[in-house]
């Protein structure tokens, strides 16, 4: 059974706080919030073993390795074994080993194979803008795999990009601004009431 211990809704205000603190990777865009969030909330300690599932070409694992003196890994097939040419636009995955020498790369997908990633090994498993790309039918086997490679008592951090199903809040007219503001306000009121229970 999986237990969700905490959830947060990312905000521009939070992103600006990361910027003020001087955290790296802060930029406009989804990952510009998610990567600093992982740094701020990861509680990384020297010597830990940490893996980013679906990390692709991210520089975050190398940063974590350098900053916290951890053992950093990335598990991602980069679309090659799954025959998705989307990821090839960023270059050759084999070059990452020399670009980010402190990171160990395993070129396979979570939930498939798994022979090259040790079980009960990682103190932290995290994802950044990855889970929303996994087909719903595959989600259980991906989480099962992540649980198997996580040490007992280890932690998972996941940044999931959610699209709001209604596009009206994105319009720049008064209605869009009002709905966006009301929606944001209601979210925080609901979150506060849940946390106070």
C-alpha cells in the first residue's frame, strides 16, 4: 500500500523564494519550480544514494552529487528502447557519462527490466515532470519498481505537472483573471483545512 504523506501545489511565490535563496535551476517554467523544490525538500545527506527516475538530460543529479556529496543515479531509457524519438533532440545519451561524471546512468525504464538497478539500495527516489507521462495502466508497476529499489524507510519525492482541465483561467480577460485568482485562493483554503484536521 502506498501512503501519501504530504502534497504541495507549486506557486510562483514559492519559485521566487527559491530564487531569493539562490537555489539553482530557478527559471520560468515547470521544471524551474520542480528542480529547486527537490533541492529544498530532499533533506539530502552526505553519502546517501539517490536516483532520479526519468531524469533524462537533467543536470540536477550532478548538482546534488557535488553539493551534498551523494551517490547520484539516473534511470531512463531516453526513448531509445521504447522507440520514442522525442528525446534524441537533446543529443546522445552516451555523452552524459562524460558530461556528468559523478552520475551513474542506467538506460532502462522504471517498471521494465530493472536488472541494472540494485534493490533496497536508494535512500531517495525522485522524479521531476515524469509521472504524468506514464500511461495509467503502467503506473502500478512503475511504483512497485521504485519501491523495490528504495531502502526500507527511504523516501520518495515526486513533482507532477498537472494541467487544469479548463482553459478559461488562462485567458487574459477579466473572467480568466478572476477564475484563476479564485481557483488559487480556494486551493489554499482547502489545503489549510485539510492540514488542520
